C-alpha cells in the first residue's frame, strides 16, 4: 500500500504530463502483481469496488472525532477522503499495514457487515498518505489528474506494445491484468481477446482556421457536419454488439436500443445523438442517457438514441481502413442501402467549391445540432490517433455574453477547497418593476488557477447565503461567457440553456448593471 | 496586582473598527488604521502598519518596521524588553515572547484586577530565530486561530527539512526554489537548514535580502547568503533558492535549471491547496500554532474566558466551550489569510 500511496501523492504534486507518465511507468515496472493491476484498475476506473459509501466513512470518523469539528474541517478541506485522512486519529501500533491486493481481495469476499471493521482497522494502521490512498481507492473519484488514456500511455512506455495495441484489446481485459503485464514484459504474447468485438482506435481531427485552409485545394477535401453529440464506435459481430466512446470506454449499458438493433457485421464510426422526428435534440437530452448502468423503458421512449454515421472501418470482417476516404464513403453508402439498419442514418457530405463558401455555410448552420464542420482529405486512409494533415475540425466561433455571477459551488479534486463551479445570470425586467437576475448557465472552466484563487476570495467575501457546498453571492462580478449555441429549455427559469458555456474573460472592470439582458440572449436562439 | 474573580474586561477592552481598543489606557493593539497610540505584537504587515503616532513594541519589531516602512513608519517608538512594564493611566502593559517571528510578543494587559493576554500570532514549537512562547495565567486569553481545525497538525520541522534535502539528493541537477514569507519563515528555513548541516551558500530573491541582513544584525546567524538574479540563475542546479511565494510562478522564476517548486507553509498540509498553487514539494512549516498547540495553549493559560480571532474561530470556540471555557469569536477587521 505504501508504494501505491506514494504514487498517488507524487501524481498529485506533479503537474506535468511527462512527469506523471514517468511516475506511472516507474510504478508499473517496479510494483508486483497483482498490486499493480489493481492500481491500474483504480486509476482507469475499472475497479468497480464502491463497497464503501461516503456515509460509512463519515459515520466511522464521527465516532472518533467531534462531529462539529469534523464538519468544519470537511467544509474547509472540501474533499472527504482528504479530510478523513488528515483528521483520523491514527493508531499504527495496532495493525500491520495492509497490501493493496490484500485490501481489494479481502473486500471482494467480505460480508457487508464486516466492511466497517475492516476499513477502520486499515485506517488505523496507515499514515495520512496511506489513508488518503485507501479512501480514494475504495470510494472512487481518484482525481489525481490521470486519465485512463494517460495510464495506458504509461503502460505503452514500459513494454513492447503501443498505445493503439493496448487500446484495441483493452475492452477484453480484466483487473488485475496479469496477461497484459506479462505481454508488456515480453513473458507472453498478446492477451487473447475476441477480436470481433474489439475497439479500434479512432481517427481524430486537428482544429483548423480559415487562414490554414486557404493554401489548400478545396477539391482535395470532403466536408461533413460535425454533429453535436458524442463520437462513438459501434462494433457489431452479428449476434453481439458493443458501443464504445472514442476513448474505448464501453458505454453500451446505457444504449440497449442501439445494441439491440445492431444485427449486422461491421465496425462503424458515427455521432451518437438523441433524435426526435428526424431532428437532433439538444445535447442535454443525450446527457440524460449517458453514464447510466441501466435505463428505463420510459427513458428509451423519451430520449430515443440514434447514430449518424461518418465512416465504416470493417464490413463483414473485411478491414477497410486502408482504403481512401472516398472509397470508404462509397462502401458506407452501399452497405447502408443494403442493410437499412434502424436507428442510423448517414451524415451527408456538404458540397462546396471554395473555402469562403464553406465558411458561410458553417456560420449559417448554428441550428440543428451542428457544431461546425469536419474536413477530410478524399484520399485519406483511416489512421488511428490524430495524424497531422488529413482530417480537420472547423468549429464555429463561439457566441459571447456578459453575465453576472450568482452562485458558486465547490469544485472537485484539486479544486475541492475552492469555489470553482459558477452559475451566472442575465438581467430581466426593469423599467417599472425592479430588474432581476435569472440564471442562464453554469461553467467551471475557462480561467487560470491564479484567476480561480481570486474568484474564490471574491466569492467568500461577497456571499449572502450558503446551502451545503453552494454559496449565493451578491451581484457584482461579471463574466464574459463563451458558448457554442443557446437553446430553449423548460428546465431553466430563464427558459434558455447554453451549450458548452465557459468563462471567456473575467470582467473585474465591468459594472454588473451593464451585463447583458435576457432579451439579448433570446435573439441568439436557434431559429 | 490582586486579581478579582468578577473581572469584566469587556467593559474596558473592546473591538472597534480599527481593531482591539483599551479605553482606560487609550491604546489600540495592532490597529488596522493609524492610531495615536498602538501596541504592536510583531512585524507582519497585517499587524504592524505604518503611520501611528506612538508605538510600543519590542526593539526587534521596531527595527523590522523601520526596515519595511522607512522613516515614516511611526512618530515615535517606545521599545520595551520582554517582561518590562509600561503604564498608561491605570493600565499596566508588558510584552512576553510569542515564538512567532523575531521580536514577536504577546501583550499582557492588567487593569481593574483583571489580566488579559492578547496572543498576537504565536507558535509553541522551538524556533532557532526567536524567543519561545511563555505562557502566563490570565482571566481572558485572546488567541489567534489561523490553523484552528483538527486537520492542521504540523509535523516535526526536521522531517520537513529532510524532505527538501532528500529531494536535492534525488535531483542534484535541479534547482530547488522554495517559496517563503519574507519575515520569519525565510530566516527560520535558513536556520533549520544550517542545523541540518546544509552549509553551502543559500541564494535569495531580492525581496528577502534586507530582512535576512536585519536578522543577522540582531544576532541571528544565517551563514553564507547570496543574491541571485539574471545570468546567475543558470548556475543554480542543485542549489537552494528562497523567494517570496508570489515569485514562484511569475516571470522571475524563469531561467532556473528545471526547478523543483517547493513552498514552506502550514497550508501545505492540505494537498489540494498545494496542488492548486502548482507546488511540487510541499513543506509543512508554519510559524503559527497548529490545532494541538492551540489546545495546549488554551489549557496552559488557564483563562476561564477566551476570545478567538484571526482565522477559523468557529472550531476553536466550539472546542473551548466543550471544555467549559466561556469562548466567543471576535472577528477583527484587516487580517488576511496570508502568512502561515
Ligand atoms: Zn504574523
Ligand atoms: Zn497574523
């Protein structure tokens, strides 16, 4: 456990990606099996442990520490695992420090009633760093700035396999990943997984602007709409199918409708959307379906899922990825015409002759769930990763509005002791009646750490009310908010919902009375 | 002085817009705006401000105030030794060591059969650069509460210094940039490094030079200190460079060879705070009392009444009440959550 705790600690304090990669690679090389496999699962969120609920941890700590002092400490620190790790009256003499694998394996077989005793014993035996690691391990939400992809990149650094190779078999592996580590160390061949349902690393595009495009010949490129959903890969092997996010995460459990209709043998690249009467529903609707372990019949009916297809990677077992884009597109159209798979359609190509013509098409298409354009070289093979040159994404410029900060909520992870999630509003009414602020959106990024510290100080000095982790603040701070589009929404008091809002600038200088009015935002609504 | 059981210090000592005011003696303690007479506990800028007419403090604090604010720092200084009594009307005042930074003092005020102690900022652990805190029995203790939560338990100083030296051994090619507050922390870190056997030169950001020189002139030996700037930054691999916290992430910190960013502060105990500041090597070194020290001090002072100020009052008030002490929070204006 010490080694894993030290790893987590070092990850927390190492800001650079390369530094994190080195720490991870060193750990995966040095730590024994099966500890390192459980650590990998914890870091990639594959350790579906969660036997330890926050309420249990609180209960245990409040038996040892004055509950008022605990609450005040938690309020200050912001993160439960960290608060408990610091405040727990350690008792290292009582037990030997547990191993990582001992903890995981013991909990797997433990009866529910045994869990509190086990946990308290381990917390006693560990020091503050160990307690933090233990609680993060068991409660989830590691938040040490390591994505699953970063962990896999570090694995690729330790051994014989490339990141793409690891990603392509990842779906078939299980903790503690003994076969994976044996392969990386050259002690065995690649782990045997059923390749028919494998995830293939997708091809990604680089952002581009008009000035970058102008030297290029438009005739070499095909344009498609970039739909406002999430990029997915649908892998179907006849009787069985899987749905992956673009990072190879299996998201199928939330989409039985899609999987149930995938009765063909193909690997497809497309955009997952909620579609009603042929129209793309707001992204918010798709979010109702995401990140769920199960879905109700009601949700299936209310938020019907759909895939708008961009590309075909395999057809009836044949690998098409080396073919040029135009040829794959022809095959995709022919295949789709032949199979007519439900819950899918083709993302149309957008004809154009000149870049400026395309630019005006792009700007006019703020409606209908379009985020911008994808540009693909007509001769491009489907290459894993983000190669420079063949594919571009050309997003619309964001819309901007000046909004007034209304509520601030504590963040998570490294931001847990700062107010970092902001709800902001615009003015309504006025003239005769008094003007009031109505919330129009919420954002938690777009500012630097230094700015966050300043905003946090401002929030603490200007709060008027507190509800749990949320503070209401007096009107005074103006944010220039950038967003991709704005839609009608019945769920908000303002009847508006911003898509992808972020803080563009903090207008310390701007008087809050001069922030935008609701009517100004309504003018930006999709027609 | 004969102390009386029915002492009611709130009749003559109260919180005002400028800070704590003693009416019968007509003086303020650490006032936030200029005053005719001020008693100053120590030289940190949220306690010692420029421009009071008459200042009672220790000679070291007066020297620090002169160094920071120049000739305008105060109309006149009355420098008292620790334990020496001054009288203002029928109020007796003396200063006792607070163990916070060089010259720091608690203010002991006696009036109408009642003894009040204002702690200023303090700590209880040993500090090679200043005199240690002296507890004294009193009727009302007014304590600081910067780290008044049970999550704040500062580890042993030597262990923290060892973390820095260990990192230097592991990364001999990297410069170790340590953020320290200019008054107190800088000199304490240097003195602790010297005690741990680090006898190489220690390099200083320009903002730290004057106060280090002042400490030396007041008899605190700090060894070989050198300024660093410009081209000399490149030669700092494997060296220790001290700078104010604000310099860690600004333009000044560029040009050092692959620096390890360290910070010496009690706030480093909360990892997400350290992480937000971009700190790679947190050193938990504080000049304020941690939770255990605060608790111990409340006990040592034996006061039946406690006023808590300057930090997380709520937790300490709650604790003291649970131990039968009549405690309340005294929110004074002008104190910032800096230092630590
Ligand atoms: Zn101070
Ligand atoms: Zn202070």
